C-alpha cells in the first residue's frame, strides 16, 4: 500500500482547501481531518488487491489505497471530489449516502464465488450506520461469510446535524456495541473541517 504519513495527508487536504477557496474547484468538496492516525492504522491491513469503497469524504482513503496524489488532485479539480474513482487501484467512491453498501456486498460475493484472496473494505459515516441499508448489508455479508469489512467513521454528525438529534437516540447505546456484527469496525473522531467546503462562501 501507499506510504502516506499524517503530515502528507494533512498537507494534501490543505492544498485542496487552498485551491477550493481560490475558485479552482468548481464543485463541492468534503475534506478529511482528525482521523489520520485511525486510517493509517486501518490501511496497514488493506492490501493492493483489495477493493476500497468510500463516501463523499474520500481523499484520505484514496491516498492510502495508492491513488497517486497528482491523479487524485486532477479528479478533484475536475469536480469529482465526491465521486473519486480509480479502477486501476480498485477504489470507488460515491456521494449517495449508503449507496456504496450494496456494491460492497456484490463485490464480496463475486470474490467469494471466484475463490479469490482479495477482500473488500467499505467506509461509511455514523449517519449511514444507523440506516436500514447498513443493517441489511452488514448482516447479509456476515451471515454469508463474505470477505467484506465495514468501517464506521463516527464524527457525531449527520451532515451538519448531531447524529443524536437527527436520529432521536443516544448513540452511545449502539457505538461499538453488540449492535454491530463482527465484520464492522468502528472508530470515533472529531472532524477538523466543516462538513462541506472550508467554512466560507466560495462562488463557483
């Protein structure tokens, strides 16, 4: 896998923020931050032949999967920050909340049927982790022993609303509990950027 340090990840997002603020990126961006150590540790277990499926906040995942920074920046400058894709590196992202989950299950089923050694990693936020499609996909993958790992990146927000308020529940009841089957990995972090953009109005 690509060797990306925390400082390199942070510097990449700062460059994206600078270019966005300068009006070079004429589309929404969702910046990562505050979870560098978590992801560096997770990606130590992700192999080159594995598939990685991500969300609209995908820059760190793409870099750690091996997508070259120049190629990733090229896609971002083209307005594809929320839909970064690199078939060569087995990396796909989607801006549809939960939309990547059934794709992960399908990939896992294909890998198992072909008796391939690679696996599938699917990243979602805590908002999606409380949705029906998440429960269905994680349970199905677990029950049929599919080689899929689901990673919940919990920043406590459902878009810009606190997840507790959005779902009307106390999330400590389910965070990291037996509510999750064993194929789910969960971690909590504080996002250092706004949900969208850089915190100021930018005219496209």
